[in-house]
């Protein structure tokens, strides 16, 4: 497996979550990676955080989101970040985190998270109107797709997870 670097930034370029991963492969949904339990991540330049469970991450080719499919006992089954379209360069995938998150918990609850942060950053970071519209539309689409288990959110990650566990 090929090691890669996963780098989220905030609008304006500030470093956000960043950590290593391993390239697993590609299918119609996008590029799949593994972030093994024990991976050390950082939020910006903050202190290291060690993730206890394995996640399979999906970076779609042309969609405004990225997804983490978490292995048990992680509390969330699926955690989707609304982002700009992921870009690949020299073993690194990077995108801008646009605050909004769609989370499906293990008990089936569906959550749209960080709407307050999204509202604050529209002003503080100066999000352009088209970025706001795109992020809001993506979040609505994700609430339906994740909640109804459509497309990549209907179990496509299980094949990739089986290869690493």
C-alpha cells in the first residue's frame, strides 16, 4: 500500500486536520484510503491526537465532500465533511473544510453538525456567496444520501474495510 498525506485546510489556507493514510484503491465512488487505528493526527499545529479506531476514507473525484467510515467501537458510523473538491498532488490529497458535517451514528441517528461554525466563518473568513450556496446544497444532498444509504453510503466501504482488518 502507498502512504499518502491527508491535509484539510480552512478557507484562506490555514492548516486544519492533517494526518497520514494508506492508498487502498479506486472505484466509481472515488479514491479509498485507510487511516489505521493508532494513527497520529494534528488539528493545525495543535498537539498530536492518536485515533483509536480504523477509518476508511473516501475522496470523491468531483464532489464537495469527503467521508470517513469508522470501524467499531467508534460512536459514529459515517462522518462526512462538506469540503471543496479534493485535489491530489505528489502523494497528498488536500481540500478546504467548509465546516458543515453530516454524521450517521451507530444507532442510526443522522446529525447535521457545525451549522453555527459555518455561520461564523461566513463572516470571519469571508466565504463568497457561491461557496455558501454550494456548501449548503451539498449538506442537504448528503443528509438524504447518508440517511437513505444511497450510493457510496450504502455499504461500499465494507469491501475496503475487509481488506485491512
